[in-house]
C-alpha cells in the first residue's frame, strides 16, 4: 500500500509495508499516483497535458523508474503479514512488563482524570509491601527466559506510598541475581511530593521518570488542582526543574494532556521547551464526549495544523542548536520495531498487565476497575482466560476498519482501551484517535525527511 502526501514543501511517498520513504518532485508524485491505474501511454497523456515542460520520453523514463522501485520491493509492496497475525491465540505468551498500582489515591483532584482521581471507581487504597512483593514474584515466574523486565510504579500518585516503592525496588534487586533478570523501573508522578530523597533515589534506580505537566500555568492550573481547588503549577515546576537538572543523561519525559480548552497545545509544548525541558509528550484527553474537556469534530482541523506547526518548529529549533524530542514523533525509519511488534500491538493483557493494591490483575491501567476485564490475581494467576484470548487476537488485522488503512503497521491497531471506550469492544476503533495518529505519523516521517535532506 502506498500513502502520498505533501507537507512543509516535501512531496512524500510512503510505501507502508516495506517502510520505504521516497521524496519526489511534482511529476514523479503524480506519476506514482497514476501508476497502478493507467498505462504508460495514458500517464504520458495526462502528465504532458498538466506540465508543458515535460516530454513524453521523460514521462516514460519516470514510469520505468517507478516500475523498478516496485520490482525492488520499495513501492506497492504487498501486505504479506495478515497470515502471520491470525494465530496469536496459540502463541506462548510471557509477561515482560507490569504496571504496579502502588497507590489508588491521589493528592490532586484533576477534573479529567481517567482514573477517577486515582481511585479507579473503587475505594482509596495503598499497596502493601507483601502484595507488591508477590506481584514482582508473579512477574518473574511468568517471564520465561526473558531477561529484561519492566515495572512502572503508578497510581493515583505513587509517591504517596514511597516507602513501599523503595522496599520493592530493593527486593527486585535481590531477585535479579537469583533469577538472571534485569528490572527497569519507571516512576510516574504529579510531582507534589518530590523532595531531595525522591530525586536522589529515582536518579539511582529509575530507568525512566514521567513528570505530569500540562504546559502553561493557566492551562495546567485549570484542571490539575488540589482538593482545595488550588492549582499545582507553582508547587511542582521548581521541583521538576531540579529533578531534571540532577537527572543528567538518564531518561525522563514531561507528560501533558491537552483538551478542548487548549487546542493550541503547541504553545504548551514550546513553554516547556523554553523552560529547559527537552523530552516532551502531549496527549489528547480521553473522556466522555459530553465532558466539557472533550475534543470535538470542529477541533480536528485545528489539531492537524498544530501538529504541523510543532514539526516545523522542531526543525527550526534543531537548526538553532536547541532541539527537543516529542514522544509521538519518535520514529525510526531505518530499524524501527520488528514485524512481530507491528502486528501484535502493545501487548496489553498478554505481555503487559496492571496489578492493583489488592493484587487483582487487569490488561492495563485503563481497564482497572472494570470487572468485565478482571483477568485474575497474583495468587491464583490468570483465571479469565477468555478475556486474555481476546487480547491475544487484538492486533491490526483484527479490525475490519483497519484493512485499508495505510497507518496500521505504525499503530498496530491502536489502543485497546480507547477502542473499547469508543466502540464497546477492544477490536473496535477510536476513529478520532486514528485521525490524530495518522497526522502525527505524517509529521514524524516529514521530520525524518528534513533531517536527511
């Protein structure tokens, strides 16, 4: 499948199954669009009528060049992966990553919180060391021969259970030596409780840290408030600056959310970049359509333009020697994810699970609290195998709507949770999210092109 588009002065042709990217002139761009439907003579007639300075001979030469690219597997490459995707139900799945909900409580009262202010529609709770220890044992037991394991300390707000986090890290380090494993820890925090000890420990033990900041003060404070209705920006900003300053070359990223109220979200990204933060992410809000924060159809063209503005500004700043990274534009065209990853998706419910403070297991953090998707617990294991089998089949080829989509091998079918909340099933699609994703991929490819030319 071929996808063609024009962006920032580039005529880009993306061969989606091979991953080949071609940057061409106007004539070649048009010929590629006609190549599969018209004969060489018909193409020459159309092109010569449109471009007075192009000869028929030049048209035929270009047609031959396109044919050579097709023969070389760099254009119109057939999709040969469908047969590889149908049998995931029978694969021998090992767990490689765990979202450990150490705190189902939060010290902020963010209005758009998908986790119902950290409670996940249940009671407030903190994970005990005993439950966390058993969760780590469960991960080791079900990881097979996999050496590298990932654990995200999540909430609510995990720093509200900081002592247990530290105990669990120490326990995991002990187990590494016994089982030939290597733990990579991530901490996701709103920053309110960050202090010197948190910074020092995290910089020693956490492979990655996710810091929640929505951008400009007025944007951040609009929704990210404490229980007294006070904004959190002024409290967390100096903490985040100090954290990142002392982090050195270790991974982190600022993670924001944009809503209907700040569709000009690039200004929030630039605000964070101007403050010295260089690893940035800004996610579209996920909430009920009736929510005042929900993105609308009218917002869509505005958001498309914003993503283009962002990409162009990133090119400009890189040339000026002040680059920053945007999470959704991180695309490796030369190596990229293996085909297994491209057709299997994120691995939720199979390779990746979420564990609650009481030890219940869910496919991922966005399903926690929905009893339909309760997989089991860390004591009895996965007992709801029917639901897990659904997730084993949840890939880019399980969705009829994805059949003719040029982006399916980049999104792997999209987020199962977003699909479920939008359509009522994990193999449905979240069409709004699809449109945003495709625009991000177009911008990401264009950034790669600009970097090479």
